[in-house]
C-alpha cells in the first residue's frame, strides 16, 4: 500500500511524475490542537497537460462519489496521463463522520464557499479548502447526490452558455442537464471565480452506493479525460442525449400533512397536470398540487412526512433548442 503523506497544500511541482500520491491536506486544527485533514489522491502524469479535479461529499452524506474516485484513481493509466488528476473523496469531513449533509448543524458547506481567511470555523474551513486543494485545478467535476428524503435523476448543473462547461456536462451522458450559472457559496461558483471550468453532477441518492450510477459517472469522467486529451481515446468520446433545461425550480407545499408525489423521475409533465397531494393524518385530501407549466421531473421528494414548506418536486423547464447561445468572450476548449 502506498504511504500517505501529510501536506499543507497541494503543490503539484513537489509531487513526482508517473505516480498516484495519497495525501492528507491540513485544513484546520481541532480543539485539541491536532491537524484536521482532507484526504486527496493526486495522479501525476508523465506528460504536461491540464489539471482535472474531482470532488465528492461536499455534503457529508452524499456518498456515491467516493467509490467513483476510488475506482478512478486505482485504475488510472498514470504512465499515459497528460497533466494531473486531483481527487478528493470526502470534502466535508465533519459531515461525513456524523452522517450529516451539513458541515455543522445549520451550516451548509456548499453555501460557505469560498469562505474567509478570518471568518467563522466554517468559513475558514471553506477558504482553506479552496486555497489549498482547489486552486491548482483547471477543470472540476463536483459529485453530489440528492438530499435525505429525496431522489434525483442523473443530472448535471452547469453553465450551458459557456462552451467549455457545456461540453463537460454533455460528456457525463446524464439524463438531464440544467443550465445554472452557480449559486453563491457553492464550490462550483467559487471554482469558477478562480477561472476553473466546473460542473456539478448529481449521482443518485444519499447514504448509499448505487453501482449503475457509479459506473455511468466514472465513464463520464473518462470521457472528459479523453476530450481534454489527458488520456488517449481511440475515438471521440460520446456525448449523451440529455434533456436540456434552461432553468429549474422546486415546488413546495403550503400545507403540512402526508405527501404523495405522482410523476416519476425524468417524466415530462404538462401545465395543469396533478403532481402531488397532501392528506391529513385521517386521510382527507387537504391540498392538491398541479404543475404551473410544462416541464421535466429532475428530482422529487420521497418522504411522506411534509411540513408546510416541504419540497415536492424539482421541475426543469426545457430549452427550446438543443443548445443555449454561447456567452461571448468565453474560452473554448
Ligand atoms: Zn449535495
């Protein structure tokens, strides 16, 4: 087994070429004064090329990305690799250890990026992660899943008006792509602010491993490696036939009770179609919900226990064409 080294930051110039390195990157000191580290694997190709990052478990209970990264880094042909792959199987260590989405209760790490050098504990964690781990990357694939009590299609959130990220999104072969420029505080937007081409891939459900989705996402990463000419590919990597959405939004309950959501994932619904109902605990229907416009089901709630304000369904609004118009002045791959 390769030794694990503890480092202050990922410095690619200090890592030997032609090897996969196992690192622990110091982020903060805990209340005992001990190092609190994130694990990272770095494949250092023998030939020059870009740096592709792959991150998982920014939300601590979103785990499908862990075996994706383990397999990627176990099998990668490092002798043929051009450039480097930096992979972090768990970004949110406290959340992972506590089987929790957040960094700490009420603190979503994916709303704290890029953090602050002199802020709260969460902001410092985010800041140092971005500075010490993310900064050397040129491209980033951030792997997530649905949250507890919800299920997702295999979908990608990406800025589809940027040719570079649009191409990365298509290469994942997802069922759905949602155009989204990146909410403030997300790792994707913090990476984009550093000039890194970044997408978010939603891989199934939380707190479990789903073999088919893991395999499919791994293929998506290899497609990007091939497209970037980081690994040899015998032919051009395939682009999936994803449903492209120009935007998406969640529909919420306004009445508490027992929630049933009717459409299946990736199903197309029409304006006015009944999508959910809430009954009281005695079985009387107290609310029925209909789609306010035509769309496709990106994700949905599976948890019947719904307070007022609970999520019902994530509706994607399809784009009229196959592509969105590119933003002027964007670097093209
Ligand atoms: Zn997530």
